[in-house]
C-alpha cells in the first residue's frame, strides 16, 4: 500500500502553502482602488479591460446618453461619472441593481426605467464598467474633485 510519511507530506505541502500565502499577499498588496470595489463585499469591475469599457461606452451612447449626457456628465438624469450616487448608494452592486430595475420609487423620481429586460447582464456590467473607468479618468484629469479624498 502507498503510504506517505508525515515528513514527506510536510515537504510536499510546504511549497504549496507558501504559494497560497504569496498569492494572498499579492492580492492584499493591491491598492483598493485597483479592484474597483467600493467595499470588500462589492462586486469587482474589469475597468482596465479596454474591450469591456468600449462595449460599455457604445451601449451607454445608445441607451443612456439621451438622459444622462455625453460621458455620463448628467442632463435630464443625474451625473453618472461624478462619483456620487445618491439614489443607489455608491456601490457597484447597488448601481447595477438600479440600472436593471430602474428607480421605481415615485417619490424619488421614477423616471429612470428598468433596463434589465432589454439589456443583457453582460451589457449592463459593461456600461457600469465604462461609468467607473470614466469616473476614474475624470478624477485623475482633475475634471471633478476627487469625491473619495478624505478631508
Ligand atoms: C428617460 C431618461 C433616462 C434614461 C434613458 C436613462 N436614465 Fe438613468 N436616470 C434618469 C433619471 C431622471 C434618474 C433620476 C431618478 C429618477 O428620476 O427616476 C436616473 C437615475 C439613474 C441612476 C441612479 C443614480 C444614483 O444616484 O444612483 C443610475 C445609476 C442610472 N440612472 C443609470 C442609467 C443607465 C446606465 C442608463 C442606460 C442604460 C440610464 N440610466 C438611462 C433618467 C434616465
């Protein structure tokens, strides 16, 4: 019967555990912003994936710019690239939900429609990714004051 002694097992496991620890370390070393999550439970967005951002830009232009302005700067609807989301609360998960189900509460407006029936999950995610990439670009370009900077 094949038997592995404790010592051998230890030798086999040590490098594997080391690799896991290293991977965790690398993951934690990433600055929070690079993950494009607003808190540890929030969903991540591939804001550095240009293909996704471009798909989002295209879908945004087709479906959203009419009300939210070019580049999401706001119009009939609020600014979507200013880093402020009073209707949703500023997390990717909540904003995704707003886009999918709309703003149904009439006392809060009720003009923003539900796009979950006419856009795929992938398209909504792409639009949201585009919004966040654009928000980041605008902050870095000094177009808007950094809403995340602590006073
Ligand atoms: C018919 C105009 C219209 C269109 C088209 C539209 N919106 Fe809106 N949207 C609004 C208005 C107006 C509000 C403010 C809430 C309200 O009055 O219902 C809003 C609110 C929102 C919010 C909430 C902002 C916050 O504070 O969280 C998000 C997110 C949003 N829209 C995203 C989108 C996206 C993405 C699209 C395209 C897929 C889109 N909207 C298309 C009019 C529109």
